[in-house]
C-alpha cells in the first residue's frame, strides 16, 4: 500500500493495451509508463503492437527533429483516444475475439497522430526516450540551470548544471570524429580529482549529450583517451569551471 493507504492499481490487459499508443508517444506519467513497460515484458502481442507503432513513427519522422508544442501534442493524443473509443460495443461483440479490431483501431489512431505531427512539420524524434534522456531534458529545463561554455577547434562544448537536481549535462556540438584508436571521455571534476562520466560518442553531426553527477562537482571536462577510456584524463581538450 502507498502512504495514503490506497491499494496499488492493477490494470487489466485491455486497458494496458489501450495505453500502448500513448506509451509510444511518451505521453504517460512515470507510474503508468512503468506499468505498461512491465506488461510489455510479459505480453508478446502488446510488444508486437508497440514495435509496429514505433516503426510507424520512425518512418514518418525521418529527418524531422523539432519537438511539438505541448498543446499540439495534447490535441493529437485526444484524437488517438477518440479513435480508440469510437467503435460501440454490443453484447454479441463481447463474445467475439476483440484483438484484431482493437489493434486496428489503436494502430490507426497512432498513425493519425503521427501523420498529423508530420503534416505540421513537428515530430518527437524519439518518443520512447530512455530514462537518461528524460533526466537530461529535466536538467536542461530546470529553473536554476546555468550554462558554462567553451570551444575546442570547431566544437562548442557546454555544461548545463542544475544545483537543485544535483546533475549536469555535458553537451558537445560539431565535435570532430575521434582519431582511430581513440575515444572521447567525459569527466566530473570533484575536489579530490576527476571522476569518469563515461565515453562520449558523438553522432554523425558531432553532437552528443552526457548526464553528469554535479552534487559536489566543481566543473566538467572532456578528454581524448585511448580506445575504451582511461582511469584518469590524459589529454584534456576542454574544461569548464562551475564557479
């Protein structure tokens, strides 16, 4: 039981199946999203549906990366919900297999939502973001977020730190590809010394975002290391001081 004394919610299969489209659009709150994820782990049919919806989004959103305004996304999700509830049920229908019809309604509603986003030129590039990506977005949107920026060659390197969240994001833009046998590595600069935050793998445009712990950090840095990284930085390319 929760602290309020309410019993945990247990959703039926049909209800969870009806949430798959919203889950694929990343439009569920964390608790409902976790509930759907747990269901997908045990339900091959819903997993197949989720995969097909994701493929639909990837195909429609190719080349578009601008997040839609919240109000537009809400309208699109209302359309999805309306599609799901549009078909009336009868006593006879309850006795017939429902999955094919329900799946068609859900897929159609999701395609409608994705198509509407594409038609306006606004699409969520990765609707099934990882938890780290969500945490990164939270840091970047924090009220107390502060930017620290420097450059290295053609690259722009920025650390965005939120003291209230105890986290930071190291953003790189236009970073050249690492030389053969080398990797970029991110660091959190603590008073006792640098702490590795993992390897940095820029995309084809030389961009990447890395989540850093920043509770007691004094800064951040990026270095060029032998493939696989190092325990301590050897060639620091850029360092940012939070002071």
